């Protein structure tokens, strides 16, 4: 069977992260949503997403296909139902379609003509940006079981002080020296060739993906995810870093999500709680105004390729778009549009030629080419987000 993940109606609610990737490629837990589905299904998937992303994330359609709503994370029961789908059948969770069977000859899908199968068990669904960190605890636990089932961890080094070692899994090539790992509050997964330096204090759940690193003396609270090639120091609490992103020095990051290729300067801090303990509001790209989150704790949302200088201070509930560069003293505004250059004293437009120069250097350091496909995506995002740059 051919499986295709589609963005669904949550795509705009997940901006700025979905400016540069489909919903399926958001990381939550240990794996991306796509990787979860592929591991459960045992096959590769393709994507229906925005037209400007199709060259990087193409869709492959065959005679018969099952389309999957990428906002839903798979479970054993759901995957079994998906595998058993037949023509003119669809799986729903209340009003939301999760999966449906289709053919390449169908011009449109009319669910009133489908047999609608209700999924009654609990599922993790990502509807808003803050769900990525809020639901990360559950997602890490599900992924940990999926990845480690029937496998044996590498031995925990003698210099490591650990609690509940049965919920600590270390992949081949990982290095841990004189650290404390406490898995009593959730599992700790340490990926291939990951590094935990001396003096690190870790409280699970924690997901460290391949080649990620915790620098000396880092203090990590769950539920936190470090995507591939992320480097982290200082204090982190319940944050998700998608990949290739650095918070390499002291400073606090809490209840936050950072995209790919981001960098936080030394001693950058974010607030995750308002002084009056009020509900946090976040910028909503769909309405063009700040909207309620229902959360008391909510920190920083930062899109791909954005960076900030040393001693940057982010207020509670700050949203930073794609390819922004923030620096200077004081608190910048709570919504920083994509391709902005500046800080609390004001912003100007960050031109794409300068953005491309930085991206090329940054990605080359990780052995990845900043090619024409990547340039086209950022060019499109630059144009699409122009309306927000009314400095």
C-alpha cells in the first residue's frame, strides 16, 4: 500500500514551523511525525503539502493510496486499523478525518459516500505550536517504547550516576562522562554518537537524537527533545529543538520550540511565565493578532534559520518567524516577523542575499548544501511574510 501524509487544516496554526516544512516533518518526542508513521507501517511515505514545498517534499501517487492526516501521531491500534482500510472507508476522530482510502482515478473525495469508522481510543494530535512542547512528555514515552522494544542498550558508563537505569537507553557511539541521569520521571534516550559532557544534570523524559550534545554543566528538565546535531548548554526545561540548532551557552530556555538552523547567543534567556501569572497569548498567523493559549507557561517559538545575539531577552509567549536576526538590549516585541533584523530599538528588513550567505556557511559546517531548492523555499516565505514587516 502507498501511504501519503497530508497537512490538513492545522497547517496555518503551526506556523512559523510549517513555512519551511510539512506538518509531517515536525519533531515531537524522539522522532518526526513522518518517522513515527514510517516505523509503525514499515514503509516510506510521501507528502501532500504547499505547492512551493513540493520540490523538496514530493508526493508519489499510485493506483491505490491511503492518505494520513499528519497532525495525528500513530498508535498500535490506529496503525492496525489503517492497514486494514478498504475502498470507500475512512477513519475519523470525532469531526477530524485521520485516514482514508483513495485511488488515482478519484477526482474528489466525498466522505458522505464513505463508511466512516470512529476511532475511540486516546490519540496525540498536534493542533497548535504549543502542543509540540505540551505533549512532548507523552510523545517521548511512546517513541521510547517503539524504538527500544526488543533491543538492548549500550552499557551505562561507571562514572555516570543514574536513577531508574531500566528507562535509560544509550545507542552505539554515544559518550557520557561524570553526569547524573534521573529517569524516575520519564525515560532518557541518548542517540547514536550523542555526547553528554561532564557535570550535566538530566531529569527525564529526555530525547537526544543522533550527534546531539549537552555541554558541561548543563541542567536539563523534561520533557525535552534535542534533534539531530543540536548543541545545548545552560538550563533547559520542556523544550523541543527540531535539529541542527544550538543553545550552546548559559541562559534559560523553557516551554519553547526552536526550528532547524537556529542559534541562541550566550546568556540568552526567555520568560515562560508572566509576572501576573496570567494566561499567555501567542501571535496567531491566521487571525493576525494575539490569541489565547490556555497556558500559564509558554516561552519562545522560533522558526527555522532564526538567530539571536548574546544577552537577548525574550518575553513570555514570543513568536519569531523564519530567518530573523535579533540583537541588542531590552525586550524585543512579542511577535518578530520573518526576515527581520534588529531588536528592541527597532527592526529593518533582513534581505535574502544576506540570509542566503549565512545559511550557506551555517549548513556547510554540518556537511549539508544550501541549494537552489532551499533558496526557492526561503524566497517564497520572504514574499509571503512581507505583509507582517510593517515596521
